[in-house]
C-alpha cells in the first residue's frame, strides 16, 4: 500500500501547486504606491472590476492576499453608499 502512495506523488502531484510560482507576476497594485485601498478612490476600484461589476480574482489582478481583501472591503463600502453600482452596464 505504501507503493501506491509513492507512485501518485511521482506522477507530478507535488508539481501541480507550483503552476505559476516560477515566474514573477507584476503587481498592478504596486504601481499605485499606497498601502491602504480607499473606498473613495473610484478610479482605482474600477480598475479591478469587470464590465459586469464583479470583482476580479487574485490571479487576474495580481494582488497580494492582503490587498485583495482590502479591495473587496473597499468595493463593498463604495457600493453601500452608492459610489459604485452593484450591477455593471448591460
């Protein structure tokens, strides 16, 4: 039974998680040069929203986990006070 576990790991099971880890992905957020995402900065928030009004994922935006979380909170706050629409253009 130990042999079956060895063959599954030799098939590339360990490699699967490192799909894009070798290349350095440029971060869009680092060009802005600010630490905190502000809900009032609509130009910045719109850059990370799709045309339907959905927040783009971390793989698409290239943001770190912390900045992606700040972005989602800022978008939710901006929507709550009607600075951004909940649904995009149709």
